[in-house]
């Protein structure tokens, strides 16, 4: 579904991505793990056109997207829940969700809303509430729900567990698995390596802009280097 090849990204003189290769197969949950500054969020931003690579290729469903604008890429069938949630605080929950369906022209809006409300019943309860008054966990649910409103083929999730209490993190990851079972392919960026590897079919470890390790999620959970660097084991 998604193929990233030899992606090189610079921020001024900083070489942020150093020729990374990533593949995401239809129906999978694929995760990128790594420390702060490893290049995880930059990878997602490059995929959706928010940063322009100096060289390399991004192909979605076989089509080169590297030179498309962000809104053109999103229209291809990609949804994104950005780091930090980025909800519109002065709009209601419902208005935030409706914006997620903007690219569909309102087609099947009620069907999409019903689906998101089934996944996140609290959003239905609070549909008239301003997004800025929601708790952190509820805002993360809203960011996820908004990304799903266009019924994307591929969902990009950037640090969905960041700053959340453990019980809410568990709920978020349960929902990620539910979304995947219902047909969405997911590329997940996470610092919570344990949680991410438990749900991932395949995983990539990023270090300072390079992929240093890859393999099935369960396999990397048992890898001594991963356990020492990211799971806090000696």
C-alpha cells in the first residue's frame, strides 16, 4: 500500500532522514519506534507532503505522491492524527469531526459519524462541547476520530499515547486494533515501544534518521537491543 524508498530530508543543514526505506502492506499495523529526534514524525510529515524530501520516493497504492500537495495526498485515501492532537479548540466536537470529512464533499457523512461514535461513545456524548474543554484523552479520541471521518485506506498516527494516563493508553491501543480489524491499514509512530510492538505486524527502529533494525513486532519485542534501548531492561 505504501512504499518509501531512499527518503532524504533536510531541515536547513540538518540531515533529518538519511535514505530510509519503509513498506506498509494492506491490512497491517506497522510501527516506527525510536527516541526523540530519531526522525519518526518527519517521516510522517514527508509522506503527507508537509515537508519536501530532497530525494527519494513515496508511493501510495502504486502512485508517486512525492510532488503532490498535502490536500492532494489526503484525497488519495490517507488520514492523519498529528502529534499533539491539534484539535480546533474553539469548535465543537461535531464540527471537528465534520472537518475530517471535508475532502469527501460531505458524502456519507452520517455513516462516518455513526462509525466514529461507535468507536468513541464519549465523543457522541460530548458532540456539542468545545474541543478545547475536553480532557487530554478525549482530545486524542477526537483527533483519531477526525482522521477516520474520510474513511481512509491508510491511517497515520503520530504519538497517540503521548501524555496520556496508562488506562487511556490501553483504551487508545485497543481502538487502534479495532480500527485495523475493521479494514484500516495503520502506520503508527510511537515512543511507547512496548505498546506499539505488541500490536504491530511489522516494526522499524529509527535512530538519528536511519532505519537500524526492522522485523515483525513480536520478534523485535524479544530482541535484546530493543529491550535494552527502548523497554528499559538491562
